[in-house]
């Protein structure tokens, strides 16, 4: 059974935290809700922009990020139909409620000098497209109904992807799993994975081998500013 309910946050690297915050607050009307030293990461800031009470766009910033070269077609796609390297974000689509709000956002973006393509009707969603700072490729979309898998799985594409009908039956229905309340031990660095990447295999083995209770006990969970609750 699927227990993943939606997006909590999507983290994007930036060399200019202020520029990203300025764009997402001014051009898209979002609100900054957190800006602090990223927990457990040296010399790195985290910024969170509110989508709703449970979802955010997050940015990660440190002095080294600006030194990493941007290569179109590799590190960045540049538009929603272009290539980027496997495992990278091709584009980011954010949801709005309906067509009226999509048009209102298009007006907002265009009035602030941001070129916008669309709307385009894709059948299961309607979208507009535009760029963000540092060559982000962005989209705003809405859907009027859930996607009907019976109509939107193309047999030709299914075959090209090497997906059999048996595979498809598994992929379109969440598999059952009996959890053990968190009692399953962490697999080691030799497990099938996939695995996170650390500077050395030894460092990864040390990190992934840290007992869960130690990770929990050493969590940083206090906000940088202590706020006194007002008397109700």
C-alpha cells in the first residue's frame, strides 16, 4: 500500500540564495518560511519557500556550488523538452487550482518581465512554461481529474521501455508490504542499493553503519530563533 502522500520538499542547489528567494516570492508570490544553516552539512544554508502547510521548494547554497560548471544538455535542460544527464531534474512543475489561476499566474509572470509559453492542453493537465534563475526550467499546471491509466499508457511506449503486461500490472497497483514498526536493520554498503555517494567508500560505510538511535539522538531540531508563544 502506498504511504507516500505527496511532495514534502524538493531541494535545488543554488549559488545565489537571495536571487532564488527574490524570484519565487516576487514572480510567483510564494513565501519564505525558513532560512538556516543546513543540519549536518558544513558551511551550507537551507532555504524553504512555502507551497502549502506540508510542501515546500527548498534551496541549498554554499560557496562551492558556484564553482561547478553549468553545461546545457548535461547539468541543465534549459527548457521542458531538452535533455539533461540521467538522474538530474529535467523540469519542475508546480500545481495551481484551475485555469483562472493559471492565467492569473501567467499575467503575474509576464507583468514582471518573465516570458511565458502557453497554456498548452496536454489532456490530463494544462500547463504554462517559463525559466527561473540559474537556468531552472519551470512549469505551472492544473488537472481537472485524476489520470486514467487505461487511457494514458501507450502500448508502443510500454514496449520501448521493456515493460511487459505483467510488469504493467505490478506498476499500476501499489504492492502490499507488512512493516515491522521500524525494526528492520539498515542494509550495509554491500547491499543491492541504490546507494548514496560519499567522498570515499569508507566514509559511506561509516555513515550508513551508524546505528539508527545515534542518528536520532544527534538530530538537530531546534530553530535558529527561539519564539515565545503568545498567551491565548
